C-alpha cells in the first residue's frame, strides 16, 4: 500500500459499494487537464487511476445515524463524465472556473478551483457547490484531509 495515499485506500475499503469500478487512465485525466488548462493533484490522479467511479451511499446513513454536521459524499465521477457534468452545472449556476468531480446524495458538487490547479504536486482545497442556493464554499483543505474525515466516522 502506498503510504502517501493510504487514506484513499482505507476510504475505498470502508465505503465503496461499486462492484464494477472503472479506473481512469492517465490519458483521460490528461484530456481534462488540457481542456481546462489545469494540473490535477497527484491524490486525485491516484484515486482515479487506481479506483475510478466510487459509489459511497452508506456515508449518508452514517452521518444521519450519528447526527453529524458534515456533507455526505456519494459519487466520484470518471474524468470525462466530471467534465461533462461541470459544464452542465455551469449552466445551472456553478461558477466558471471550477472542476466538479464528485457529488453528494442530493446532487450537490465537490470541486477543485481551476486557478488552484497549476501544479500536480500542490493539493488544492475542495469546494462544495450547493445547487439549491447557488453557493460555493470551501469544504476541506485538500482531498486527503477530506477523505480522512470520512475514514474517521
């Protein structure tokens, strides 16, 4: 197990319910990076190329059962699907300049801010886009700290 990304491996083992994971290729990620003129972080690339389209519905149930005040996480999109969804959500209020790669059980999006993605060795903040209120706010310091939060519940 890669110790740098062991939190991701732990997260997948604990929460993923997609029995037919489709890992992304580096070429698929590269297409998104070229299209958006960004460099996605190594942690995201690891998660996508090792696992891909995670499905984690039990996080919501655990949050509700424990009366926790955190946003749930249900789906990670493959890069091409994430790019398509990003462009669709921009028409519905997602500010331009974000890459939406995951969602909660209500369809709200978790994003990277494109301007923070200029170097793959930098771990940018995770942003939460609430489609009901058309608001975006910082969700977590980075992907690894965000994943760690779910591992601890």
